[in-house]
C-alpha cells in the first residue's frame, strides 16, 4: 500500500470567482465510436481514462411489450434465466467470475428493452465479454433453474407489489390507459402465467430475440475503441447471425375519453392518486418539449406542481412523476409512453380537488406559456440531471447502448442537450394543450380500506 | 494561504487473483480468459485547510466532468437529542432549506434550479449532513446558498406547520411499510435505551415541535469548529477556498460543547419478536445484534466477513435462500458502523410459509462463519469485490464527497480512503472466522419478524417462545 504524499505549497493569487448565476450552461460531450459486426452485433465504445474501471451494458431490443400472450411477466422471468448458467458456464460461474474480478452486475426489463449491466475494474473486462458472449449463445435450459427462478420472481412480485401499499400504480396506469394488449398487460406477470411458463418458451424466446442483430453492446471507461472492437470480435464474431426480429408498431392514438378508476388498497394508510397522459412518440417533434414540460411541472422543489400543490394549496404530501416515470427517464423509451405522476394526498384533499388544482397549473401553461427565466432554469436543471446520468462508465455504457438500440444511433445521446436547448415557450403551450387534456387522462384514485366512500 | 494537500491512492489488490478454482468450487470453463493486470489508480488530490473559526475544509479537485458535489457535516445528530424529543434534529435538518433570514423556500428552490443544483439535509445519529450538487459554473451560488441555509435558517411558522403536518401524514403512510416497522423494532430491540435505538420520529415529538425549539437546536449544534465542508469536482482549489472563506469565515462558534454519547450495549438478547401485520403475504425478517463502531479494529474485517456471508450477490445467504431454495428475492446483510457503536443485520422478505425454513438457513450460514475457515478462493474473491465496489462507489462525486464527510464525523482523516482497501487485503481467513465466532453465532442474534400474526407465530414457535409486539 502506498499512502499519499504530503506536500505543502503556497497558492498564487486567488482566482476571481464567477458570477452568482452562470451565464451559460457548460457543454460536455461523450466520445462515441460505433462498429457493427457481420453477424449484426453493434458495439458502442466511449473512452475515459480517469479511473481504471469499465462499464458494460448489453441491451436486447425486447421487453415486456413483446412477450407472448398468455405469458405475462415472461420477458422479466427470462431476464432472470439469463443468470442461471449455460452449458459451458454452469450456474454460479457468472457471479463468481464478475465478483472475483471486483465487479457488480444486474439486469432489468422494461417495456421495449432488457439490459444486462456490469461495472468492474478494467482488468475484468475480458472475462466479462466472454461471459456475455457465452449466454448469448445458449442457456442452461434446465427445469430446476426455471422452477427456482419462477419462485424468486414471485417473491420479487410479493415484496415489490403484493406486500406493498400502492405497489401496483405503475402497472395500473398503463393497464388502464392503453388499449392494445402489448401495452396494457401486467408486465410483472400473473402468478398463473409465470407458473405456466415452460422450457420451450424459454428456448423460443432466446432463439428469437437474443441474437446479435437484436443486441447492442455498450462499453465505457478505461478502454481504447480499437482494442475493445478486437476483443468483442474475438468472443462474439463466431455467433451466427439471424434476421433481426420484426418490431411491430405498437403506438396508439391519444385517448378520447377520460378513464377513471377507484381502487381500495387494503395495506395503505394514506390515500393516493396516480395520473397518466399518453405522450408523443420517442423522437417526434413533440418529444423534447414533452420532456421539458414534465420537468417544469414536477421536476423538483421549484416545479409548478410542487410549488402549487405540495406548497401553495397544501393538497399533496409529496409529488413524484415525469415522462416515462417510474420505469425510465425522458429519453430511454420507444414508441410512446405516459407522463405519470403519483402522490399521496392529505386529509383535506380528495382526487377531485387534486385534479382541479393540476388542471389549473396545466391551463396556465397552455394559455400563457412560461416566462423565459423559468424555462431557462428548467433547462439548466435538466442538463445537470442529464449529465449526472452519465457520470460513471456504467451509466455511459448503458445510455449509449440504449440510444443505439432505441434511436438507432448512439450519437443521438450527444444531441439531447441540443434538443432541450431548442424547446420554446410556444412548444410548451402546444404540448400542454395537445396532450395534457381531460380526454387523454387516466386517473386512479387509491383509497385506504377505511377511507370515506 | 497555505493548504495541506494530499494525494491519496486507492489500491485494488496486493496480488492478482487468478481464476483457478479452489477445492470448494466447481472448475471454471476452460476457455474463460483470465483477468488482466490491475492498472494503477491515479492519486486523488485533497486540499485541506482549517479556517480560523475552526471549520475544516477539504477540497477535491477532480476535473473532466462538469459537476460539483458538496457536503457540510455538523456533529450532533439524532442521537444527541433528549430522549423525549428524539428526532427533532432530523426535523430541523429538513427545514434548513425552507427559508432563511433573506430567502424564502421558493427563492432557494429557484436559485438552485438556475445552477442545475440540489441542496438537501438529513440527520444521521451522529451528525447533520447538508449535501448539494450543481453544474460546475454554479459553484459560487452553491457555496452561498449552502452557507445561507446552514447559518441563517429562519424556520418560518408556515413552513414549520406544513412540515409538521406532512411529517405526521408521512409517518402514517410509513406504518404501511413492513420494512419500516421491522427496522424500528429491530433498533429498539438491539440498542435498548441507547440513543442509537432511534429509527423514526413519534407523532408526539412532531406535534410538540415549534420554530423556537428548532432554532434552539440549530443554535446549539451548528458551530464551525464542529463542522467539515467537503467540496469536490471540476473546480479551482484557490478560488473555491476563497469562496468558502468569504461565505463561512465570519461564522462564529457560540454554542456549548456536545455531550458525549455512551457506548452501545455489546450484546442483545436472543429472542423472537413478532409484529403482526394483517394482510402480509410475506414475513419481513431481521436477524442481528449490536456490533462495532466505524473505527473499531473489527470493523473492516467484519465488512469483509459480511461480503462472504450475506452482503453481496455471490454471498452464502443469497446463494442458499435465493438461488438454491427460491425463498426470497432480495436477501441481504449489512454491518453498519457509527461513531460509538454499530450493528449487524441480515434481512430478507420471504413468503410466510417458509419463515422457519429461511431462518434455519440463515442461522446455519451465520454459525458456519465461525465454525469453519473460509477457503482462499472465496476470501480472495470477497476482497476483490470489496476493492472493486469501493472504487465503483467513490468514482461518483457525490458518494466520494459523502464518504469523506462521514470519515471526518467518525474522527478519521482523508487517508482512511487510501487505507481501506489495503486493510481489507490484509485480513486473514482466521480473522474472518474469529469475526464469525464473535459476532455471527445464531445463539447471539435478535430476531424481528413483521408478518401474518397466526401463521408467522406458528413458524417462529418452532425456535422458542415468541413475543408479540404492537409495533
């Protein structure tokens, strides 16, 4: 071990401090290199040599929306099966090698993609790539592993949904708001469907969707792109290419009649309300304005809903929400998503009062727009949060792989600050008036078991 | 001005781990490539300075990413509150950014938004932490706002009333969470009357809070000679120090010295406590006991033993009750070290009908830590994992800044950052076994369960008498 050198030195003339408010937002871009192998696998690399660590994310372009009918929750169950070993590397090897290399790993399933992530000292990169290639080739399709993970997933649903108050709001809102099965079914899964999943389902899903052309491999950190491309080729190039599975267009028109439900939550002690609006498609003209509008409405302690309803009218206990909330952020969805909010409300409030107050906030923006000072502040905060989401190699690898998989261009990630910059007050008026309407709104009012009728 | 500057090094491992399987493990795939050679970690520059009023200032220059993180830590957290008003410090901390003598809460929120910033405060048992972040060119504004909320909070009547009402409702909402009830009961069971038992405000304490009582706590605790300010990121040391001196230099120490907190109890009773929760489909388990302070010689060996037992995905408890038995989704374990004591806790949410079976396996794995010696491969792997995760965590500005502030609160120097991994690597297998024997024996653990009254009780009675708690 080496302890730090102790030096004493005198500073020169003190530098002049900057102005109290920054005149300009700092701009910062990620270096991005992309390569596609003959079998269709796309690799995205971003180098940063400040620390000897690396982040890896493999994004497969399949999520809850494309799971088979009668198999709700299957995409997520399959994600668990990806950690259950392969014919070559039996169960346990994956975690042992990554942990022994000083690394962390995880996976998550979303509407339109599933991602598998690792972060480790860069000395573990090569075995990590080998392991990712290995589980793209084949899995250990054993009944014991499937049974074990069916139980684990059911425990996951118990701990996150069934044993929690309001555990289901993020399933309830899309369930009520969308009309197509792909968009509105329970992506965590019914226990019945989970139990019915069999090894043939696992094999078919792997064979269809876990192919090089349906995957993007993001790697960021203390690496050089040419070296990474060579390593990835070494381990992935021999995997046979298959045609990219078809991606159905699952977008729906905006709703024309308000949907409103009341649910009684036996575990809850305080009532709550969830509200969602169908929002524009990813990459459309209204996308960035929708993202800025969501931030302006509910992005934090200076947002309109916080200042108006948590403070101000004092109707809500808290206010959380956003575009693509809570399963993702404003930029990592495909097709369409909801602008959702979820809040506990207070004894002096009810859902009608909360909705009326939200209507007031929205109407003010739709009719009067916002001041340039508020718009600029909001953009600055969004930019800071966007950068914060790219602080470490793992987040960079994941964001780049998602951008490549969903937008078709990893370089698009560097364009997002520009998209935010370009949003005008008129855009906000238009988007508020077009999307945040009564007919396009879905409301779920959660009552406690003992609440007033 | 003179700064003491240190270049701290984070080391990974003293020797390169080979992928060879130990006798206790199955062989690895023959084609799996080996780990590469570890690369050196560039030193971290920390400038240190103590202002004439006693405020400790640590500045970390880390360029390349356009953000700043800051932590102001002030000694004296919830454990320093009178027993009948415990948690008032936390309530006070939450109100710091709700108004100062010159700014309303809205002004504070909007000024922060304008620099892409955040500023929030919370109380730990030992200290109050005010943590902030912003885009790098917002540093001057952040320092000024931080100084304002730390030095001149006004606790406006209306904000205090709203915070009290929301806290009371929030407490009611939290009563629905099994983890909240389990942690509260666990802390009370293992710490007895020691102030570290505090887990949550009581409604009575909230109702009794007034702007005057919050101001009094603030005035007594917030002293420059009881505080550290850590600022990290893409900044200039000299300019940052100038900003800090301008904003904090005339802060005067006026309060009384902090009382001393007595040591925590060394042990807790081996008992089974059940908190009934109607409608629970799982048993929320807590198994543990009082353990050691963050600066105790056993703390780092215990962290390593914890990685092996339950603190990582590849740990024994996770492999056993999740990957083998499928009893639970997210089991885990944690050794928490504070200033004068700490605790060890294994947790899992399991379906009700496997409550006893899960506890049997947890007890088995805990006892095994003291009755057998860990193999070299498992030990090396755990060391690598600790090194890697420490590096992973501290590559994040906010986490690094918080780690340093917490070190200061615990009486440690910034060097603790570079000493951590070498100390982990020096732990021998026999020492892990001693930790297991001393702290993990099943017969020494307190068990708290939140779940279905009748079913969970029948499960727990297989071990012995069960005490039913109301909450």
